[in-house]
C-alpha cells in the first residue's frame, strides 16, 4: 500500500485463479474477484481470504461456462457469497445471443430474489443489457468496463446502475458529464493468470485518472470508492457475507466524517 493512502487499494473487478495461495493474494489489496464459470465459482466461494471477496459468475464469452449453467446450482453458490460476477452479454462472442440471454435472464432472476453486488459484462451489447435490466430490475447492478453511449449512460444511471471504471474508459465523456460520483468504483480487470501483486499499481493509475475528472487527489478517490462499495453493501444487505477484513474497512470508512464530493463529474477545464 502506498504510504499516502490510509486505505488499501480497492479493485471492483479482477480475475484470479481460485488455486492461488493466500500469500500470493496478500499483495493484491482488497479485490472483488470474478469467476467465469460455476465450476470455478464452486472452488472459489469456499475460500476465506481476508480482503478478497469471490464472485459467482458465468462469463458470456466462455462456451463451456454457458453450456454448463444451471440456475439452481447458481442460486446455491450465490447464497454463500456477497458478489455475483461476472455475468452479462457480449455480441462479439461465438456463443449465440439466445444462449447468453437465457443464462443472463436466469441469473437476474436469482439476483432479484437474493440481492447481491453484481458485476455485469456488456461488450458490444450495452443497449441489450440495459433492456434486460429494465425488464428485470435488480437492486444495484454494476456495469463493468462500460462503453455505452451518452444516452445509454443516462439511462443506466436512471436504472440505478453503478460503474466500475477501468483505465481505458476513465476519460470517456460519459463519465465526466452523466455519472454521479457516488456511483463510481475502480477496477483493473486483472487477468486470470497475471500476478496479483500488480493490482495496486493498476488501481492507482485509475485513481489518478478519475481524480483528474473529479478534481480530487488519489487518496480521496480511493476513499470515495470504498464509500460507494459500502453503499452497495448496505443496499444489498450482504455485509455478513463479506471477508472480515473488507467488512471492517467498510465500517471504519462509514464512521468517518469527510467532505462531500460533487454529485456529478465536472467538465474538465483547459
């Protein structure tokens, strides 16, 4: 952890091999770790890592995951964790959209019954994802690596969506003009086989970029991300399902008195 920060880095969307040891994951900071299939999730949700919350996912680009999806098994795994992810739609995948839609709709039905922090993939399918969220509302969907248009972004905000921002999309005008600061999280989309110790540096770069948008320093962006995750956790009622270290940090941040940030990202000057 950089000494200018009083909080560990918080990555709202990353991927780890479930077989990673606790020692390997320790330098990664706090992470919402996504899984790509129910088999992978079954290995992950039984872990007890201090700062890594494991998700239950079925990635729209993984044929074996989509073919093996089972709603009841998905619901049983979801009951054991605070995080769902990643799920969603991808029109660039080889998997037919009809198959993806069946999986996504079944997953959203489970989320409607068991509210969770849910990370949603929408590559080349942003409008379709929003259509499904409008058809089947869930408590607090988080749009991962969002690339929707300005009108789609405004619709997503109206639907209650949060946005986990990757460095490659942090400067998009939609995030400057349409997204309230209290709906922003920071992500790395760290690769499954990449070294976990690389995550804090990747998160710090996104914090820097977001700080330029919000006119905040990086430490303030980090605190904002933690507070926003706390809001998600409160709205879904999943605090008891979080790793104890992560829950303790959320409690500490919630108890702090900090100045409010702008409700909407300001337009840059110069």
